[in-house]
């Protein structure tokens, strides 16, 4: 079965899309391959690092057996429901342009009469606020693993509280940063990858990740031209390592068959926006 962006579903009849909802794999002690999981739930594949970010689905059998599904899953939209919205993630190193392009996409979608909503991680919720208080370089640092867990907790809260209800109502949600950011930043901050992956194992898969690719130096130049508060991840050496980790994780995601578009973000704002629109168009209602 291949993912079909036109229908936002898979070709052929899926075997375990029991009630057509996104689900959670009960076997989350390892990495779960997206397509294999769709067939039988729980094909664990430690050789495929990108697959940790992948969705997990619960089989009809497991569901009947009383799978312990968290409330967050129940709010997930139906994949085949044409009235459902889309969950679109923008990822890229600091200064890549994700926030400004998210605003451009929001205006473009709204102009086309499509319900759209822009959001970001850390969220504006209680855990997101807490994270932001630790992001300032002026704050006392939080232990990196604790930070990674906070990001994962905020992600779940953000999904539950804001993203999934909107998607279920037919809104296109554009989210600035998601699991790929955790895999890049938190691992470079010293947290073992499997810890980050595990904390994010049971998470809603984006319908599309837009990955902004550009040289670190170009992003640094853009950041330098923008006055903002110094954050703990701002050092150039840290950003260089984050860029390498980001690239590796994005490619692993692509190799795992996830919907990800690599966007050349080094061009003008207009060029980048055109590339983003082209990647997004096939998914739109
Ligand atoms: N294509 C572009 N060409 C030139 N400058 C750009 C381009 N895209 C964004 N910028 C500028 O670069 C700066 C960083 O952009 P933006 O804030 O959107 O990046 P970001 O990826 O969201 O950064 P951060 O992750 O730090 O929030 C802004 O001043 C923005 O106006
Ligand atoms: Mg930003």
C-alpha cells in the first residue's frame, strides 16, 4: 500500500484501519514501521531510525481486546473522511524561515476559502509556557532529558487541546515544529535518541512535513538580521550540529515512507512560498 496524497489515504483496502481512525500501537517498546504497522500493528524495526516518529495504529483485534487508548487518540480525525482537515508540520533550523512562511501559507489558504490555523511548538499551553521559560539563555538550564520529556508532554497536550479538534472540524493546521525538532535539538543537547523517540512514540503523524533545507550560514545570517532574545540553542556550533541531525532525521523519515517534502529554503521568500504551495496543493481539500 502506498500513501496517496490525492486521497490522503492508501491504495487498496487497508487491513487494520478498523474504524478509519489514527491509532496507537500497543507495542511501543521500539520503532514501529508505518506501513508494516498498518498491516499488523507493531512491526518493530530498530534499523529504521526515522520510523520512531511514526504513527502507530491499533489493530481491530487489539481494539476489541480492550486496547488502552488514550483520549488523545479518540480525537484524531478519520483519515478517509473528506471533511477532515490536514495536519501540516513545518520543520527547519532556526532562521530557516518556517514562521514567516507559515504566515504566508495561512494567508494563501484563507484567501482560497480554506479554513486554516497556524500554531507552533512550544505551544501556548501550560507546558509550552514552562518550556519557553527554560529556553531563554538567561534562565537556569533544565536537565536535557527533562527538557526532552517536557517537549513530548507539551506535544501531546497541544494535540489534544488544539490541533486534533481543529483538524477533526476540517481545518488545515500549520504547525511550526514537531517531533523532528525534538529528534534534532534534544539529541544534540545530549539526550539519547531512543529516549526522545520513545517519548514521542505514540503520536499523531503529520499528513505532511515540510522540511526547510538551507545552508547553516544562510540561516545564521537571517537570524543575525532579526533582533530577538538569545536562546539556549542559538550558538553557531550548536546550530551546525542541529542542522546535521535534522537532515539525517528528515532523510530517515523519507526513507521510512513518511510524507515529507524537502523544500529549498535558500531562495527568496517568494520562491520558497511557491515551493511550499506546490508541495501542499495535492493535499488540500
Ligand atoms: N527566503 C528568505 N530570504 C531572506 N530572508 C528571509 C527569508 N525567509 C525568512 N527570512 C527572514 O529570516 C528571519 C528568520 O525567519 P523566520 O523567523 O521565519 O525563521 P524561523 O525558521 O521561524 O526561525 P526560528 O526558528 O528562529 O523562529 C526573519 O527575519 C525573516 O524575515
Ligand atoms: Mg520561528
